C-alpha cells in the first residue's frame, strides 16, 4: 500500500488540496467540542474521560483525513474510531455486565470477527456501499440494548443505535446525491456521529454514577 496515495471518495472533494473539503474538514470540530464537553461532564468517572479523549482524537484524525486525503491520513481517521468501539465494548462488559477484565477484553476483541462476519451481509443492501463496514456497530449496540432490557441503560443504547443508523444513512447518501447536492452529505455524518458518540459517553457516565461499586 502506498500510504501517500491520494483518496478521492467524497462528493465535496473536486480537486487535490488541503481545503478541497471545507465542510467535511470543519465539521470535525463537532467531535472536539463534544469531547471537551464530555471531559468536563465526566469528572469522577475516569473511563468516561478516557472515551472523551478518544473522541477528541477521532475529530483530529478525521480532520487530518479530510484535509490531506491520503492513505496514511485514512489510518489516522479509522484507528481512533476502532479504539473507541473496542474500549466501549470492554467497558460495557466490565462495568455493566460485571464481567472480569479478561472476559471483557475477549468480548472487545471479538468485535473484529463479528464485524468481519456481518459486514458482507450489509453489503447486500442496495446503495450502502462502503458504509456497510459501519453497520455491525449499531447492530451490536442494539443487541446489547435488547439483552439488557429493562435496565435504564438499555433505552439509552437503543437511542444510540438509532442515531448511528441515521448517521450511516447520510454517509451512504453522500455520493448518490452528489448531482443534486454538490456539497454532499458526509458532513452530516460527522455532526450526527459527534452527537451519537457524546450520547454513548453520557449514558455510560450516568450508569457509573448510579451503579453500586463492582465487587472485583
């Protein structure tokens, strides 16, 4: 793989250059602002603050990708997202399911084969394109919500899954709607994702503040 190779996969990008995707670049500020807000809100909940730091990195990595638009910048974009997913799964099993650290780690790592097995199914949905790779995430969140019902966090997880599905729809529509909407819809994916990830941190924080200490 040539890490310096240019990537042109978004409606807004019509030419090379740092500011060829101004909306896609600037809307990454939403991740940073929400991350800072949740850091401030999460005093006393160290893991929630850890998630907030990863959210800041998501904003920075995505900002780099939508300005430099290279393969190496793409890694800066996707790796913090993967980190957030794996850490959140770990925390869900450690602090909500009350599993041990080893078992919680195994569930987190298990997301990778889960995503590899389910992504090809989502590629069969017409028009979803590369966004199929994100669909295992709301599926997993929805499964957790169903299994944890009627606990209060289950309702929060269900809302998070719905927000993410809506967000993925705007990501998938970016190129198909390009002729009628030249700015694309990818920037809406950023805005909704920032809200969704902030929400996921908030419901974890709320659970931790309400739950009795784990006996481990």
